């Protein structure tokens, strides 16, 4: 019944296996790590600071899908596991929402704002959070709740971060939101990975405020698999004309995923158009789908697999692409293919732009760090793409070592007003040699 939960538990077991293997061979890795750090120092520019290392307790475990700033410069994020540990519903914890607040001397103060309890409460927040104009935090949870299949929640900044269950996912309707929310004209828009008892294969939905504080759900689009794509798992974006863009990791002409456009038509209806289908040899990054970035009318994204390089069991190490509209069609151009190894592999989470035409992102694997992989090699990287005379150049800004800086960066990065990057990792080792359950980091360029 809880489809994504089973996959998450499998991933968590793999992580647990990795922890044990790491602890057994740390002494062997030390020499190689020293060499890797020496090599990476020449390739990197800037410095990385770990703002928080998760313990797996009340502070959470395995942060997900990146961070978000509020108007005051505070950071917010969510962990998929941890917080309430070994409770009735979530054996590894139901997850938590946290805040990092700037303090004196460049420090950051960490606080757990809310701990999910499962059952009639939600569990396992699974998308990037959103902050409204009043400072309230909004998000999606993948499980539990009154309907049993997750839903949408709000945490009130003015009421000590108390939770309100805005919409609950029910069997036979949209099931298990797997991405964050997008605000547009006073409504929230999001996706569910499953829906309608598998008659459809996921939905795009909207939540519009009604009377007496209620929110009204509307199904914008139901995915039917096949060339339509299915199981959307990334955030939606809007253009200035009110069109919605998103991606699916599966379906399309070869089952490799696609990118869709939803345009409003009369009567509150929406018309779908598939603007790009990933070909077989690219695979479309089905394991790590990308949230799209719209900049100056151009769509940018990443695919976690595909390209000409070989990365173990994957057909390619991933790539960055752009889509440009020409009349009624869209033209895809590959901006960069990752080569694996020190170059990085498996880009995921999407891209962020600095407004000057530069793009930033992270790779889950690769780099010069000496990690023990479970799906790739290396500990992950932060990279920059810049354009000169129409040619894109990629620079590796940082290679994670798997130690106090963390390993396996996940989710999109976020930029502050000074141009510094913030993000999360899924793991790492603390100063005392014990495994940490993810980190929050700041990278100063």
C-alpha cells in the first residue's frame, strides 16, 4: 500500500549496510582520503562549512530535497526519517521540519520546529518546503494522515509552529505527494506520485483557499502512463503566461520519462502537451528526476543518467540540458555530460541560477572523495556551469570527502544574496569518527 515507503526503507537499509562497511575499513580508506584531499584542493575554489550534522534523534535523519530561505534569511528544511524514533508508525522516525537561524559571529542556530508522529498525523516529509508571505512553512508528507497516504501541511509561524493538515491524500484519489509545493495566484500546486487506485499514474493538483479556512482541491491533470508519462516526483514551475512545466521519470516514447506543459483553457480546464521525451539511450534520469529551472524563457534541467560516459550499471553518468521554444516546438540541447570519477556523476535535484547566466548544481556521486559507494563512486560534488561565446564550461567547485563535510549531496542548492550556496547531504562522518545522518552546509565562493 505504501509504495514509496518500501523503496525508502530499502534505500535506508542500504545506507545502514554502508555505515557498517565504512566503519570496518576506515583505517584502509585513510591513506586514499589523504591523497584525494590533496588532489581536490587544486581543483576547488571556495570553502565549505558544515552548519549542522544530524544525529538521527530529535533533530532528524536524512534531510531531503534541499533548503528554502524566508524573507529574514532563515533556512528551513525537512528530514525524511528521525525525530520520533521507534514509535508505533515509523520505526526509524517519521521525520521533522527544522530551521537554521543566523547568529552572531557567522554561526547558525539549529531548531527542530515540528516532529511528525505518523498515524492521524503525517509522516516522512518528502519535498522541498515553501514559505509564504506571513512566514508560515508549507510542505508535503509522503505517508500517514487521515487518508493514510500523506498530504499537505502548514506550520504556523505565529502559533509556535503548530501544524494544520491542509489536505489529506486518500486511496482512490491522489496518493503520496513526492515533491514540494509551488505558489501561483493565491493557490498551491503540487503532484502526487500515484492516484485513483492506479487507474491513473499520478496527478497534478491545486489547492485554493475557500470559506472558513478550508482549502479546495482540484485535479489539474491525471497521468495515464504510456507517452503521457507517470509518477511525477518533482516540483512544478510557472511561466509568465500561467503555463505549468514539470517532468516525469517514467513513461514517454520509451518509458524513459518526459517533460510536460499544462496550459489553462476555458472553464478551469488544462491542456497537456508533451514538449520533450527522453530517448532510450539517455534514460531521462529516471532514478533522480530534475526539478526544472526557467530562466529568460529557457528551461534547464538535469538527468541522473544518460550521456556517452559509462558509470557502472547506469547508461551514462548524467547530463545537464536546456529546452528552447521555437514557435510551437521545443529544441533540446545537451549543455554538459558528466564523465564519472573526479568529474562527478548522477546530477540530481535541479539547478539554481545566480541571475548572471551561471548555473549551479550538485552530483550525488563522483568527485575525488574516498567514499564507499552503494550506487556509484565518490562522495559527490558541487559544480558551476558558465557560458562564454555560446560554449558552456563546467567547473567543479567542491568535492565532498565523506567526513565532517558530509557525503552524497541531495536536492537543489539555494543561493543567498551574497552568492553563497547552501545545501544538504545524506550522510558523512563527524569529528569523532561516528556516522552522521546528513548535514547542512554552506559553500562560500
